[in-house]
């Protein structure tokens, strides 16, 4: 399973998104020594689970879902756009 598939699997299992777009931006960071092999990703996610949550809380929910991948250095950097269905 590649990194994008792993991210998709975890976010789907934890947040049941109505829409999910994952972009691998790792190629833009070639030679970024501190990445240590981890990838750079953009996540645009729409989920009802975000209702009533602040931006910071939404981001924490995404990070929690991806914690294992981040600890394993599969994900080094993450840009997040997290919205509710009525914010689309």
C-alpha cells in the first residue's frame, strides 16, 4: 500500500469523509534533509464529524487519525483543509 492509500484508509475509517482529496507534494521538497524519508501531503477533507469543531480541533482529529503514519515517518508534513458538508 502506498502512502496516499494509507492516508485515505485511515481518514476514511476514523472520519467517514463525504469528500477526500489527497495530494502528494513530496516532489516539491526533494533534498529536504529533515524530512528523513517522510512525505509531504495536502489533505482536503469534508466530514460531518467536523460539525461544531474549531479549525484547530479539526486538524487535531486529522492528526490523530494519521498518528501512526506520522510516528513511522511515512508522513512528515501535512497541509489540511477540513470542512463540514455545509461549508463546501
